């Protein structure tokens, strides 16, 4: 059975998802190398902050590429607050799950939405994106059984799933706000 890509945009989104997933899996091996080199917690924290700044720059750049209205800004602020509050309750390593698997879930979700938009049968892009991301999280965690410096932790699978739910839910909320509060086209009535 051949998988048919419906558009250049869908192809690009699946490539981005594949790159994100490869980076997550590659991190399993590289983190052991870097953690043995970086014993200083300050350096690890700086690296984490740099990663989060890159995610923030990506989000802000994406926002500038689209016209955003004040309602979307309110939703963005709300989402940032939710992520912040969730992040306060987690360790630094647990927080990384929110971003790694959140980004992966968004790529899956956008690719599946594009696929459905182009006429392919996709029952529920949000549900499939969350389940696919959760499955990738199970694989990620299971691979850690094979790597000496890593630890299998079922709780991490839960964090991966929560990250997917939060990211897809946030994306749905933003799309809803765009549709509801989109400025109406003014027609010339003479």
C-alpha cells in the first residue's frame, strides 16, 4: 500500500515531523555524551533556556507571518501561562518533554489537517496526532531500556502524551479564535 502525499505542504510537514522525531531519538544517545561533559548544573540550565528561547522565537516568527488579532494574543498569553504553570510543577528534564513532544505533535497535527483538507480520509486529525505522538513517546522511552546511561520511566510516557494534548489543544484553541474573531470582509454596498 503506497502512501500518497497530497501536497507540497503536507510533504514538508511530514519531513519536519521526521526531523523532530529523529532529533528526539538522537538525543537519547547524545545526552549521555553531553551530560558526562557538562556536570555543571548552571551550564545545563543555560542550554535549556537557549532551547526555550529558540522555541519562543519560532512561535513569535510564526505569529508575525500571519495576521494576528487581539483575541489571538489573549489566547497566546493564556497558553503561555498554562505552560508556565505546568512547567513550575516539573523538573527541568520533565519540562523538555513539553517542548519536544509538543513540537512533534504540532507537525503531525498540521500534516494530518493538510491531508484531510486535500480530500484524504482522516477521521480525526487531533486524535491521530495525539495518539501518534504518544506512540512515538512509548518508542522513545522503550529505547531507553537499551541505552546504558538512560532510565526507562513510564511517567515520561505520560508527560509526552500530556505535551501532545496541550500542543494540539492550544492549536485548536487558536484556530477557533481565528475563525470566530476573524474580521468580516466589508462589501461595497451602493
